[in-house]
């Protein structure tokens, strides 16, 4: 599945959305995947790591812990809002603005290349994968993650359907975009086009967790590219519909929890 290129399909959020993303999306959805990705990459003390599409730095910070003492960890992202939050959170880490398709580093610069939930949003995925291979040292490792297909994440399947019903395909596609590499044949084909044929793919089940349906809606809209697509009246209509329709996804105390599986890909460089 492919969509026309725009801010939604490339995952580009505003500065305000980046702050909400870090405060709500990271603990609700992304944070739990940082350590498993670092473990899959085999990060050890003293290694040099680049985290591509680092966002607000959740995985970068986990990599820094894993590479200590003596390691060097950097983060790279194209979004200035995300980088501003990352730098404020971790002033001791070098966060660099740049594109995955043209990494600003010499050949064989890193022992480990990480990319958590970024590959889906690159304008030229094959070029980005080739760049990851280029900057990787011999015997180094690439570890990246992408979300499984949306049908395996019932909360998001239903939220996308609700967006489509209330507002239309464009708004629904903005939330569908993170899941475009979820089907294994498409993911394998993409990896092959980027020179990573034979990469190991492990599918693991994580959980999305939100304090309430209201917080879930706020996070998905205000902390994502939907922030510029849905006005205040539409937001209120979405929140009201979600409260009516998604009660079965909540616990008695109002917490929202549903599966959110992902694929973790690991690829060693050729000897």
C-alpha cells in the first residue's frame, strides 16, 4: 500500500506536536521498544551507534545506556521540532538534523545503526537502507523496527475506521501510514531492494497503553500529523464518538490497553 507523499506519510509533525508526542506517545507506545531494539543490535560498551529517525530520542537514550562506558551515540532526524525536544531532554547527546537517504557521515562510521519506527516514513526507503549499510563498519549490525499490519492492532484498526467514517480517507490514511510495511512480504521485498536480503525478522507483541480514551484521542491527534488536519470541532466529534464506541477497550478504571505488535529486523554487514 502506498500513499501520496505529504506530512502524514513522511511523519513530519509540528514543534507543538513533537512535545505532545514525547510526553504521551513515547510512554504509551514507543518507549517499551527501545530496549528490545538495542538488545537485538547487540549494543555493548564502547561501541559507536547512530540512531536514525531518532524522533525525541527515546531509543537514542537507551542506546547510550547500553553503550556505556566508553561508547559514542548520536541521533539523526529531519524534523526540527523532534530534535529540539531531544536536545532539551538529553543535552549530552549529539542530535543532528539530516535525512536518512543521505547520511552526513563517512563510510564505515558506526558499529551499530538503529532505526525505530522510521523506515515507513522515508521518501526513498531503498536509498535509506543502502545508506545504513554504507555507514556500517565490518561486523557491525543494523537493527530496525516497523509496526505489524494494522489488523493486528485492534485499537488502531478501529480508530482508523472511525476517522474514515467521520472525516474521510485522507485523515484515516494519516493514522494508517505507520503500518504500511506491516505485511512480511512487502517488508522483505523492501529490505531486499535496500541490499539487506536475508535479514532476520522477529515479530513481537507490545501493548499500547493510554490513561483514558480522551488521552488516546489527544495523543493520536495532537501528537501526530493529524494536528494540522482536524480542527477543534472535528476533534470534539472524534473524542465524543471514541468515548461511545471504544469502551470495550478500557479497564474498569478507564485505562486503555490493546496489542500493538511490531517486527524487529536485524542485519549483519558482510564480512
